[in-house]
C-alpha cells in the first residue's frame, strides 16, 4: 500500500487537536522536571508562514516531543505579535481594518502550523491585540511610570516619512527604516521614553549568566557600549557655564587643544558669540537632517563650525576654542569631547581640515617628534605634560585625575528607549494630559484602556497619531482635579507586547483577572521560568531580546518574577536561502511556499528535509532534489512497517534466518543509533541524527534479506520512537496500524541504550612480514599472542610470503598487529 500522506497526516492532526498537547501534570507542585521551549512568535502578516518559520518551529517541535518522551513537563506555546507596523502597513495596503487583517492572518498561520504537525498547546495561546492581554502591558507601563522609568521629553528622533512614525535607533540601520527601507530624517518631537539606561550595567553584567551565542552577547555589549573613563569639567571663558566632557583617555588632557560639542548640545546657543550665531544655527539645521549612522561614518569628511567661544583646559590653564560638529552625538556620554588631535584619528582629521593646533604629549621613545604626519594612538612616555612628563601614560592617568579634580565614571553608548509611535495600531498609553495637573496615570481599575474603533487609521504624518482626531475618545475628565483633559494619543511600539509574552502564555487563563496579586501567579512563574530554550532570528539581538531583558529585570525588581533573566538558552537558526543561494524574496521569484510542499510531499517530508539540510545555525540553500531523498527514506520506513502486517507477499521469498553474529550486529546497531540520536537531538545536530536513522533503516531492509517478524518488531518499535519527533505523522500511523499500539506514541518512554553493545568486541588484526603489511583479519578482542600467531600462519595471503622460510621471531602489539620476522 502506498503511503497516503494527505489522508494520514490530516487524520493524526485531528486526533492531536483533541488534547491540544496540554501540559500533562504541569502544576507548580509537580515533581517532574520542566522544559519550557519557546519560538519567537510571528507577526501574522498576509504572506503566512514561510520556510524560515518552518525551520525554527520544526526544531522546537522535535525538542518538545523528545523531552515529553523523556518524562518532562513540556510547555511549547504559540501566539501572535499582532500590534505594530507590519500588521498596520499590510492593512493600509489592502484597505482593510487592521483588526480584520490580524484575525484573518492568525487563522491562516494556525492552520499552517497544524498542517505541519507542530505540537503546540493551543490552550495557552495569546494575542498582543487582545485588550485582556494588553491591559497587563499597560499595567507594566504604569509601574515603570510610578518608578520614574517612563517619562516624557522633547528629543531628537528618527522619523520615517513613508511609515509616518518615529523609529527607535535600533529600528534604523544605514540611515534607513528597517521596515520599509526609506531614508530616515531627524526631527524634534514630544516622546515617551523608558529609562533602559538605568539597567545598562546589569544588562551587560548578566550576560554572563546566559547560554547564548557569543555573537549575540557581543552585539548587546557593543550596543550598550559600556566605557570606563572620567568626567572632566572645562570652564567656559568669560562665563559661568561649564562643559562636561567624558573621556576614556584622561592621560592625554595636556594635549587637548580644542573642544567639540554636538550641534544639539544645550549649551551651544548659550555660549555662541553673536558674530558666529547665524553660521552656527545653519549648521545645526543641517545636522538635524542627517541620521546618527550617517554622522558616524568613518569615511565621511569632517564638518563643523566655530562657536566663537573658548574654554579653559583644566590641566594647562590655556584657552582653547569650542567648535560644534555633527560627528559628535548628543545621546552618547555628555555630547562633548576634548579633542587631542596628536593622539586620536578623528580629532587629527578634524584639526587638519580646519587648521587647528595639535600638541604631542605621548611618545614611544620619551622624546617629542619634530612633526607628526599621523596620530600616535599607542602607549608610551608623557612629554610636555607638566609635572607628569617622563612618566608612562597609563601610570600617570589616575594621578592626572587628582591634579585636575576630575572623577572616574562609567558611561554608556545606549540611550533611553523612545517608546512613542504616531500610529493607530498599538497599545494606547494609559496617561491623561491635564493642563493643570500635568501627566496623570490612569487608575489600574480603569484598565484596559481600549483602542477606539476608527474609520480612518491612516497615519497623519504631522507627528500626531490618528487617535488625536477622535475627540470623543480624547476629551476626558482629569482623575485628579475633575477638569477637562486629554488622553495621550501616541501608542506603544510593536515591541511592547513582546517584552513579556513568554509570561503571558503562563498566565493566559488569568488574563481577565483584575487583581494584580492574583494575576501574577508566583507559583506558576517560579515553576516555569526562565525559558529553558528560546529559538529565533539574529535580527532581534538588540531589539526584542534587549527590551525583554530590560522589562524582565524591572519585574524582578518589583518582585513579580524570581529570576534575573527571562531566557536561559538562546539559539539562532540559520536562514533558508533560495535555490539560487540568494535570500528568498518575491522580487527574485525564489520563494518556497510550505503549503505547496505539504500538499505534494507531506509535512513529515518537509520537516525532515529542513532538518537534514545542514546544521541548524547555518544558512542553507533550498534544493528540491533533497526533498525527493526524504520521500525515498520515508518510503523505506513505511515498507519496513508494512512487512509487519504481511502486506507484501514477495517479502516471504527474501527471508532467511539470521545467524547469531548478524543478530548481534543488528542489536549493536540499534543501541548505537539510540545513543547517537539521543546525543544529536540534545546537541541540535538534527541532520546527523537523521543520517543515523537512515543507516538503521537500511540495515533493517536490505534487498534480498529481511529478518523475521519477531526479530524485526522490536527494532521497528525502536526506529519509530526515535523517528517520531522528526516525522510524527507516519510514526503515529505505523505505531497504531503495524505495531498494534493503542496509546499515542507521543508519551512513549524514550529508549535507552545498553552500554555493553557499544563496546567493540572485535578488531582488525594487522599482519606484517618483516615490517610490511601483508594482510588484515577480523579477530576477537581477547585474542592471545599465540592465537594471533596461529591465525597469521594460516592466512592464505601470508603463506605466499613465508613458504619455505623460517620464522625467526614474532612481535605482537595487543589489539593492533603481529609482525612475523623471517
């Protein structure tokens, strides 16, 4: 009988749907070990699941099924990250309300997931657009506000004219919007910000607690940008103002010949001489049209203008000019630098461009050069540095700090998270803006603040959200004074709901509760957290992963959770490329639709193929020939199962009894396969685990030889259990139809190997004559020297070399060789 994947896969998907893969005995009091495995939940876009989703979701499903069979309480939920730009932009494109778009797409995504046989516990699903869910997103925001970690300010932001919204720095790469690719411009807007900088040090330090790829850890460390240095104050000449400068090289302060401020620095217009004011204002306006990335490009010619002001170098007491330049960013450190052109590449380039002085104060020889043609950025001996001349620069650094009255400090490159979006499709921010009381937080009892129904959800492009046009929703009474006030009309970014969704799954049955103490169930959270295994794309390294860690640490501080980190182990899956080796895209015409593959070849075939393509973390090109290889493999598996039913009469002609050595060899193969597949699953070597199963099947079904049913049955049982996490549908069918089992294979105990079968009891004895290899024979591992010599003398190949000659002596190396000396 031909294996009918369409019929059999639908059959078992219906059966599995009856229990929804609920977590068995998954209470906080359970003595069973838990395994919380999580995929980064998808944006329910109109395109549905793609083969990249299939790769990571299949990997997590294999682990889920494996650990269930190992006796763990396994939680593998799935939900929908449905707020934000992806859903709204698609809604605008199709002229359909975002709520309808999301509902339709979620149905499609879930149907595709079920068609793949993914064993999700659908009773634990969440949707970030569900008011009962985002009620708690709003609750967390109010707690952040209460602790002073959410605040409002007018700040320079990244603005995308196409998406008509603000972007966080993490959402703008190469001066372009990550979402649509349009150029990003800078403008000042009133925004809500979250003080992620307050957690910068812990976000760096606690990376040491995590089993994460080093690449992701490095990306987060670089983004946070922790720098140890000193804060130095330069008095503005003829003024009461002081300019704060952060420097990592206080040992070079005697070589500081000018200061450079960011154009946005609050002191710029205060200290600028009126004769230079117009030029300075024009430069500021020009700088605001450039992104941070563009301003920081190394190969870009430095620009800047003189303010007409001077500052006093606290080390030399000399007046030095104050310039502004757009290569200095206001959001890093103090937004001002002391320029030491003799010992810094960027300062050197700036000084050459504007003919500013440089002073050499570090020399590798201890003697100054007549002329510097390039900056010296290494260590050496201080020169022209007052009382510190002649000292090694590193040794002098702390002494110089005391001399100028400065203090050591730590600064971070990261700046506070811009949390406002001027869009409709997002969580409303639960703040009321009162002209008398200022910002007033909504009461917890009034949550959720629901997103109002609107006809026009198109972004305005003016810096205001479309919500600002809904007067009936905006106009409210102030909770404090009772006077007329307005709601905050900006919405939260799409990252808000994903910052805590891994907890949302755990508490999904409690979302309707009003009492926070009952909702944040400590027993449940303490049992399941942290997430044991998290899989998703590298592109979220400094977005979702950083934001979620920040929120989790805040919830840890207010005693909602008991663990300092949300995700213990992280794995990044590699990208599935088109057959041409390029990234899959509609424009290139190389996109592979998993639904088409399922219809033609089956979900089990697709699952196996994507896992067999190569290591999980590597990028891999699609190859349809590889799918055909999986089809042949599953046909062999089905053929072996069919023999147990006696459906193939011609099998009878191929049977011959196995001898003891063959039976032992097959048992040995079984135990080796159990060990290999077990170790490979836990090490995420899914491709080599499948290779082992292929070898095992070939040994069970070789043309011209099949073992008897009784001998085969136990081997097939082992094979099907080992294969079931990879290809669950065909295995479930064989398990019930051919092996006559009544209970689902999903909770069958994982097989254990017998160690004694893994020991090699034989070896190839090398036989030499006068030191030259002349033959090899398979012998027992316990063979003695006399027995080895006796066998060697009888070997037909050896006889031709020793015939008529006397054996002077023999040299025996146990377990390796015997050398006959003639």
